């Protein structure tokens, strides 16, 4: 089936009030936690753009090196006998890196449709406007919502071969067990011959990694604290953000780089009619940014049942985009 899609059309997922439920469940758990997927409201999107521009934040520069300077090699990893396909980007953001690949594929006359998936409708609107100017011949269908729900929607829209982009080391926002489950679930949501291209941040000097998440300008701290502000705004809560402090750790053995917010005093926060107590120095687990060894990446591929289809590293060999294929 070769489905004709309306360029720049947007398919929205109608969300239930999962934000409130997830926040309350997370803050009532022990230890307290908040999901990093909720960082990205309008202000969170802006702060993350600032993070990517920081000199310490090497991840974007490394993967950009791959997409900007090794574009033909990337394209060869995903093209299969000139067969039409849907290029689906999970957590697309502003597609700064993937735009180089999109432009190349369009210039080469490759028959494909770009389907960016993101939980942030704001960033998808920005992306739509950007691509309409930069690559006017690119057919695009934006999908707002959770990854697997939107993958199923994409499968319903088109029966063409799927190529999944999961860039920026988004896989690192899960612990190892969650990453195992995610890759297995991803495999189950695809069919034989489909491919995935996943970006992994590799283990390196621990100072380099820690500095990327603990910048002196405090942008990462503001990014984390902004989630408390979002909860205040959208859930009618009363967090005093001045009474929470960002704390960053990195374990070079496990590869886990973790962000926390620390309560600076005994305090209570109200969300609707729920009261949440914090003790002085109590932590909220905000985010993990897992770093990988080549051996761990290969173990992840095997456990999730994919075939290896190649890889490309940046010039510093700090970052790798690996291609896997569904059996």
C-alpha cells in the first residue's frame, strides 16, 4: 500500500491526564521521582536548546558530526533497494541533526515520508514550520504523543517499511533494565526488514561526562527546576523552587549519570488536595543519562532480538549511531 499523505499534516494523540497521575505517584513513592519525559513544556524546550548549545555539552556536537559529515554513509545504513519507506523519529525535538539526513534523502530523490514523534506539541509546531521552509519538498506527518502509541498510529497510516530514528542518546534516559525492555518492545512493534538507528553515548573520561550535566552557568539546574514550575502552573501546586537544589552524579563503572533535586528544608507541597512532605536533604530522582560500552550495546542488541546492520562513530569516537534490523 502506497498511501498518499498530506504534507505538514499533524496527527494528535488525545492525552488523558497522565501528567497529574504520574507526578502524584512519583512524589508519593520512596525514593521520590519525577519522569524526565515531562521536562519539555515550552520553557523546557527553550532551556534544552540552551543546554545543547553549551560548550560542555558534547553529545549534540558528536552526533551532529556524524549526521553532517557522514550523511551518505548514514543513508546507506537505512536505504534498502530503493524501496519506499517511512522515516519515524522518536523524540524528534527540532530535528537539528536529522535535518541533514532528510535533506540528503530528498536531494537523492528517495521515496520516503518523515514522521516525527514527540510528546511536546510545541516543539512539533516549531519543527513543522522549520522544515516547511528548509525542505519544502519533504512530506511530513507529525505525531504528538507517546512513542509506542504513535508507532501503532504510524503503522495504521502506512504499510510501508519503517526506519526508526532514536537519536541524541535518548536510550540513555532509561536504566539498563528499562533499555532492555524498550528495545524488545520496539522490536515487537516492527516487522521483518524494518530498521532502527539508535544513538548511544559511549563511556569516556568521567570528568568530560560530569561537566556536560553540571554546567557552571546553571542551565541544567534550571532545566530540572523548570519541571517543578510546570507542576505549579499546570497542576495548581505550590513548589517553592528556591528551596530545591540541583545535584548531579556520575558512576564511571556502571555508566549511570543521574540528576536529582535536593530539598533544602523540611517542607510540604500541595498538589490539588494532596499534601506531599519533604524532609531536609531528601532527593527527587529526576533523570538518568546512561553511558554505554560497546559490549553493553551489543548485549542489548542480542537480548532484544535485532540483527546488526552497521554503525558509525563521530570523529572523536565518543558517540555511536548503530543500525539494527528486524529479523
